[in-house]
C-alpha cells in the first residue's frame, strides 16, 4: 500500500521509509511504526513516522 495516506498506516505496521539524509539516493529503511508524526490525512511525499529503532522518515510503502 502507498504511504501517502494516513489511514493506511497503523502503529505496529511494517513499513519502508526514506530518511531525510537518504532522500537523494532513495535508500529505503524497513521497520515497525512506533509513532505517526504527520497530522494531515495525506501527504504527497509520504506520511512522516518514527520507527521502533528511532529512525524518522516518510513512508513509501506499507508492507504489513
């Protein structure tokens, strides 16, 4: 599922994110959502989340 719609993302979901320092390369980081940081219902670049490991980035894909 796309990571640009907030309703697709739940706490505990497995997602792939792009961190701020990897935006140019597009390197994806996989992890479990700890907090959803974006308040709006959608965002063209992806909903910003914090993963359990502490990484912050915008969701590109929701895996599970």
